[in-house]
C-alpha cells in the first residue's frame, strides 16, 4: 500500500490533507480529511499544519522571505467536522528576520482554532551553541513495533502518509499492559516526502497520547499546543519522545521532543489536554 | 523599604503595576511602570499578567465563573514604552468548564503583544493523579543569595514587590563566574500578598534569563511565552527552576517550573527568546 519513499511521485497523503486554497487576500479554504480524525475530531497537530500552510502563503504574498514556522501556537475552541473549513490569516508584523501572524480556522462561521505564528528562515547549517537534551535512546527501526492502532480510521489514513514505530519498552499499552510511566518513544518517517518544518508541527502531536500509557480512556482533546521548530530536519526518520509530567484535575501536559536522522533536536513542543480515566 | 508580608495594608507593587481600567466592553487601559522594564523594555511575564487581568475582568463580565488563567500564551511583536497601553479582549468562547479569550496589548495604535488565554476555576484541593517532576533541590531560604542585580531599575521596582533568592550553586553569573549549565534555581516570594495564578504568569518569566549562566550579553527579547497554571498555590515562598535546553541560531528555549510551599508543581512554562553572545 505504502509507496516507496525513493520512487513515489504521488502527492503524500499528509500534503493532500493539509492543502489550502487562497480565495482572497488572507482568506483560504481547507478540507478536513476524515482519516485524520479520531472519532470525527481532527488531530490538533493536523489542524495546526493547515493553519501554518496558509500562514506561509500569506507571508510570501506579503513579500517576506520567511517560509518556515519557527513558533506555532494554537488554542482549540471546538472540533470541526470533516469537510470544508475557512482559514483567515492576518499578518501582524513583517520584520527583518521574522514575521508574526494570527490565524483562525472556522467552519460554517463557528471559530474552531485560534493560532499565533512566527515565521522565519531557518539556517540549514545551524549548529547548537549549547544543548543539554541528548537524543532519547530508541532501539533500531527494525526492532521497534509498527502496526499499533488507537482508532482504525485515523491510523488507516496515517499508514498512507507515514509510518511510526514504537520502542517495545514503551508500547505496553498496545499489548494491554500500560507501563505507568506516561511515555512513548519511537521513530516516524513519511512516505514519499522528507520531513520539513511544516511536517514537524504534525509530528509534535502525532504520537499516541502519553496518558494511554497510564490507562486513560477515550478522546484526549488538546486545549493548547505550542511548537518551536529549532532546525531544518535532515532527510530520514525522526526520533520522537512524547511524555507527560503532571496529570491533575482532568488535565495533563505533554512534552514532545523530535530529533532528525543526524541526532539534532529539531522541534520541541508542549501541550495541555483534557483526559479521563475509567 | 519592603513591607512586612503579615502586616502591610499597602497595595503590592506588582498589583499596582498590572492594574487595568475598563473603558468599554472588552476595552481596557493599563500603565507600563518603568521599574518593570529592562532598559525601557517591559518584562514579558509582566505584560502577560496585564493581559490576564483584563481577560479575567472580561470573562466575569460575560457571566462565567472562570477566574483563573489555566493557559496563557503570548507573542511579542514590539516592546511598548513605559506609559499608557490599550488592551482589547475578545471573548472567543464561554464553555461550561473553561472560557477562551483573545487579547491584544497595543500602544498608540501599534500592536505590541498578541495573546490567547484559557480561563477556568482551579480546584483548591486538586491532587496529582500522576507526576514525575520532583521539586528541584534548593537550599533553605536563608542559605540562598538575594540582592543580585541584572539592571538597577527593574530590580529596584521588583524589590518593592517581591524577593528572589538564588541557590549559590547556580548564581555564579552574579559573581562573574557563569557555571555554563544554563540554569537558575531559587525562591521567590511577594511582599504583602500571597501567590495566586495571576502572579504565577509573572513568576514564569521572573528569574534572570538562563543564558546569563552561559555568558550571554544584553537584552533577551521573548518571542513567545506559554504558561500552564496547574494548581492554586498555597501561601508561602515559591520554588523556581528556570533552564534552557538548546541555544541555536540566536534563539533559546527556556523552561520554568514553579512549586508552591507544599511542594506541588503549580506552573509550567516555556518560552522562545532571542539571545546574543560577546
């Protein structure tokens, strides 16, 4: 089913699902694909990627050479249904080294996502001046587990766009044995495309919710998601660590760290989401 | 100079500096106090607290019992000068358990800060269902160092509002010997008021920039700040850890974790800021 990354000429399913059409200055339409929803409710990182695609178009139309999301934040008001959505982008400021934009995704006039983005041009040769986050240890790709499922629809669509593998030490949930540590580690690679800053916005919310590993049930609605893209990822699989630090009063935080194939930290994300336990 | 916390009846200088006046529905004015600026540029957490005070008023006016900031994000476009600022609050959604608002702080018509906030009512008796962040070790208050200075103006004003003490193991910068670890740990308490969710928004950006401990120079402009308030803090001093994980291409991320006097994690924050080195 999945195309070979080296030979595919088809549009990747992630690119197809996040495509936007400009209808007027700062006004776009997108199309929520049902395969990127959980029980009809779209993944938060998927919606953020749609907003960022529209923002990148708007900043280019404003004449700025700031193609990459550097900071992307979004607050989720209500979940749109699969189908057409409207995206409004207001350019707040075009600066020398970065531009800032406000985005809103709505459906039938109902606001769904409120977003503020900072776009810039990431330096392909940037090297850390200081870092203290070592790449999380994950066994080689072949020794990690694929084929896990949270819901059949979303996983089916993702299978056409990308492949995820979990470190068996963290994948107990999918064998009915959550570890109780609230962490998933593993790999992610796209079919037919290499990772880029836009894709990282999705990957930052693209692993199963860390609370599954604590025994949570049902949908995990993201309230807010903040992603910092720190570097242009090299081609190849991404190494991902997603974990929670505090579950309290029906909310949990979730940190996501992403390294590229050269072991560089390319994105850092945090979200606050709602959660239920049996 | 500083009032005794137990007996003061004067308004705390933080409350005075963050006060807002409603001029129309969703429209407020605030006053940037020069003592809360670094070389004339206001602290990012200070501006976020002004926005959150206006948001709390607006959500109360909308009839919702959501007095506490649960999530507060802000993007900094340009630094206002000391003096009058305008705050616009748009209520995006009033829900059963939380309300979401958009805020903008501007001066003389120029947009300065774009913010999205989620307000709710925090449960005073909430206990963690899961947590894996132990309170950072800090020596007792008396053994920590006060009186450190980044810039005289801002520290002078803060001295009237609050007191900060640094763990001597992390305060080498102020003795001309940065440790190179990019971390400050210590205590913070207010004079004449106890900590509350609003104050935590300031505290989340209230320690010296972690990059000073790496030898950075000059102003550290925050691009974006995200704060999650996780619990109502108990009275007493706050324990603070502020650290960076990656400095690259002139940007650094900074995480801030805050515990209350009962050793509960009460706030988690992350920011992306610009930085220069000699």
